[in-house]
């Protein structure tokens, strides 16, 4: 038989509801902090990938003008923030500018067949607000190549 006097004297140890909620809050905080960091890293990588893809497509479009012996074009739609690379009448590549980057520049660049020159000193400017960077891609007259300058602002 259970003695009621012994039960009254025994100290019961357990977590209260408040303590359990605090532990749950701390654990959920540790789980969600990396998620926020991953989002920032993802946005940063998206911007870097866009700049690299833009340079690669620009060079490819210019080289196709030389090799295929027909004019190629780069068309920039400022309202949609998209760049269209027209390598041939049937080939079109589209790059969408990420929301963190603002792009400005000429609406159209034509690379001449055979030489790949564009005949103008066109300049594309990328402003990356989160990283406080300004990236200029200035075409050189004669060679058709561009010079890339990265500045902090």
C-alpha cells in the first residue's frame, strides 16, 4: 500500500510549459538562421552567375559573327530587364537580369560579319546594390573587345 505521507514529501521535478516553449523557441531559432543565410548566398550567386553568363554569351555571339560570316545582335530590353543574344535568325538566347542588379546600356549592338566589330564605343553598366558594385563593360573601337571595370561606390 502507498503511503500518502511519502508522496507528499517527494519532490516532483518536471519542465513547466514556459520552459518547454523557451527550449522550442531556441531550437527553432537555430534552425531558421541558416535558412536566412542561404537566401543571401543564393542571391549573391545568382548575380555572379548572371555577370559570368552575360560575358560568355557576349563573346559567343561576337565569335559567331566571325565564324558564321553573318551579323549577330545583342538586344537589351530595359523595361523587361532582359538581354537577347541573336546569334542567327533561328537562335536566340535570353538572359534575365536578377532583381539585385540594375542594367543600363544601348538597346542594340550589332557585331559585323567576318570581323566581329561593332563599330561603336557601346557601354553596358551593371549596378549591384547589395554589394555596392558598379561594373562597366566598355567596348573598344577597332578590336571589338570590351574592357571590364569593377568599382565600389
